[in-house]
C-alpha cells in the first residue's frame, strides 16, 4: 500500500492507459522509488561543431538508445520509429515498440513544428533512462521534415514547461520532479565552445566547474518557454537593437541568436556585415577588430565578443551568429549560451546565468 501511494503522483500520466496496463507502471515506478532520490543527475552531451549538442538516452526494455537534443525551446520527447520511412527517419535510429516488453500504446496524434522543420507521430508510454529509470510518455515519429535527415541527433528531448507540451503529454523533466528523482527542481546546461568536450545538462544541480563568478538570477516573464525580458542590445555604449525592451526565449535547441528582421539588420549593418542569401557575411580577418555585443537584461550586462558571434564556414568566409525571424520574439540560442552557463530554476521560475568557463 505504501508503495502504491508513492506512485499515485504518476496517475495523471496514465489517464489514457487501459486499466489492465497500470500494473506495469505501478511496479516500474515503485522499483524506481525504492532506489531513493537522486540529488544530481549529469548527462554528457556531444558538441556537433558548435551548431548543436546532443546526449544519449534509452527507451524501453531492453533499452533502445537514441541521441537527442536537450531542448529548452520545446516540451515533448520524440524519437524516430519503425512507423516512419522518410529519408530523415531512415538516416537515424528507430524505436521498435515490438522490441520492448514495457511499451504501452496511447495512439494520440502529435504534430510539432520547429523553426527548421516539423514532425508528426503518435504518443506511447515506456521507460525512459537518463541517470535513472522512469515511466513517461513520448512520441514515435511517423513523418519528419527533410531537414532532419542531416541532424546528428535522432530526436528531441523537450525541457520547457508543460503548458507548451502538445497532446497533453507530461514532459519528462516534470515527471522527474513529481517523482522525487531530484532534490532540487532545476537543471543546468553547459555548452562547450568550438569542438571542445565537456558539454552537459545536469538535472537537479549546478556544476561549479562550468562557470566562474556569481550567478545572476533573472525572473521569467512567461512560464511557457524559458522567456525573459531584455532591456536592450548595445555596442560601444549605444543601443543597436531592442531599444524599448523586447521578449526573448533562452533556447538550447537553436544554434544562433535570432531576432526581428529590422533589429537583426541593424546589428549586422553596425558590424559591417553584408547580406547574402539570408546570411550575414564578414571578413574573417576583421574578427579581432569587431566590437562586443551586449545584451542588457534585468539591469545586468551579458557581453559577447566577436569570437563568440562569428562562425568561420570556409577558409576565408565568415558569417555572424545573428539571424532574422518573421516575428517580434528574440531567441538566445547557442551563440549566447556557449558564453553563459544557464540554470533553469523551475521551482521559482527563474533563469540563472553565469560566465561559462
């Protein structure tokens, strides 16, 4: 009875599951609970040329492994499945529900659109293994956009709020919090620069080896994404964008810093970049003389040197990490986060930033 009561917090996850399937989830979760609470669960990530970062998780019994991008810009977990035969799916590992003794079908459809592509699939339930094992919903893809064929990662592991989750699927991190798997209701992210090793997402703790100085805490302006208010973007003491304040999403799943077209044009013109096919080109030999760009947030300054916001794509060709979007929202992606260790304090709806090292 005590074990059953400890598992009841997971019942909302199972409301669409046939009653006969509950025995598995109760058994699985009670075994998990008996292992005790994990204060910190680190998951290492691979740096893919500084453009994306992915780690490895397992789903099912016996475990099937997948490379996933830990994404603060979405809330659903999905991986390719045997139900998908597109080029993107065929280029990645596929989940086979027939090979898992613990898989339970849900069947609700799900469709997610990202900035660079989309996917559709169906929901299922199974064990998900990171640093521990828990039962969770996830999506099995049926179609994936052609762009995803070139991804090193197989799927996406969403870390944003439940309010952003599609098809009412509970995000895995929320299951971790609700299940008492972590002592602190937060996770933190370190993204290494260039091709260096050491990138990691830490569930339930903060790794002091990955930052220097103090942590600046910033209140979230909306509990959907990790959304904050930026006061302005400046250079050499002068505002160059976001003059009257703007909203920004802190997003580990986006490579660049993205903003409204007019603001991005202003920044790149100020940097001396020329627009070519949607990219902003600068002379690689000028990087040492290019100015810092500063994001003024909640009364604090977060500065990016040119070495952080310029990519070298060819021997003599460089592009800036500032790209345009059709909307008014900014996205502070990996160009920003490689410079600042980020802490997502879900319990108090705060973002922590500290100088990465």
